[in-house]
């Protein structure tokens, strides 16, 4: 019997990749872990308190990493724990798929590199229809931490950069999960292209604001919220992913002002540290 535990963190969007296939993300300290236990027998057993986690996604990841012969002769038990709210654009499925891939690789594919592990999760996300683009930007943000700027269709990392530690992310989780039609983001492709170019040149906060204005007009959010956040000291603010969560980056002394902007809205606010740490895995 062997055990491996992998830990990753969530991320927020700097630039949404749906319109152009190019995205940028920033790691946050909300944690996800996958504990893998193997024993004689067969079958895959998934244990998670969160019912929203897609077991189809997890099974696909396992099939991509663990060789078929081993799968037929091993009982696989996976226990998942996550602090990332699911279904709000905070990259929970990217964090989970990469954590499962990392834990499986530790025991079954010890020679695999970061890129192989990441792609197992990304391909599984596309095949299980959890993501349209495979969310390579999200996977990199969760796996490497810090800023990640990527070309999703080419599966290419354009830039990885650490974020200053004196900043925090204030995340608003609306009570209503309503979001607009994600496909309509393509109508503003040139704007997203522009935002991505800003991110590629490390002008992350302007990229995020531009992304925030564009996504909020289409995804049922209020663009005025983005400008209110900036007025109250946010360096950058945007809908995260396809929403409906809103994320604002701020210096620690401005947290109270940022929270005040969210205080009239129905929902909850989380304050998270920035995460610059790469994914970790241990054999237990």
C-alpha cells in the first residue's frame, strides 16, 4: 500500500482566455489537496465533501496518468479537500485535476515532468467537458503560483512571474450564481487581445481592469463595480474566470475600503493572500 499527497492553490483571472485562447492568471492562497491511497484490488473510489466536484473529471485524470495495467490491479482511493468555492470562476477544477494528476504521477509516473502532469489535467478537463479551452492558464496559475501568462491552444507558457507579497486578493462570492452567456465574450476579442498584451508586458493591473470592464458588461456583472473598486484603492479588479466571483487586488491597508464596496451586495467576501508557491507532492 502506498500513499501520496499533493497540494495546490487556487487562482484568479487577470485576462479571460475564452475570447482569444490566450489568458493570464494570478495564484491565491486558497488550498486544494488530493490524498491518493493504493491497495491490492481494483476500482476507483473518490471521497469529497463537495458534491460539485466532477467525478468524471477525476476519473479521466486517473486514466491519463496511471498505466492501464496498474489500474486493473490496484484499488485507488482519492480523498479531496478544497478551500476553493466551486463554480465561481476561482479555478477549483483546474486545482483539483492538477492535484490528482500530481499525486498519481508521484506513485505511478515518477519520471514525468511538470508539463506532462499539467497536460494530463488539461486534456482531462476538455474530454470531460469541464472546460472549453482546457484552461491551461488556470492550470498554470494553480500549479506554479504567481502570475502566469499563457497561450492555451498552443499549451505554451509565455511568462511566469512572482507577485509582490505585500498585496492581498479580496474576493466577492455573490449569492446568485447567474452569469451571462460566456460565448458572447468572443464579441470583444480585440479588447481581450489588448488586455493580454498588457499582461504579457507585466502591466498586470491595467490588463485586469480592462478584462474586468469587458467581462462584466457581458457576464451580468456591473462595470461600475470595477470602477468603484479602483476608486477605493484596488490596483486591479475583474470578474474572475467566467464569474460570478469578483476579485480585487489591494495593498493590505486598503482591505477595509474594498470590503465596503462589496458590503451592500448579497454574498460573502473572502480575503486571501497571494500564492507564489509551486505545487507540492509528498509520499507518505
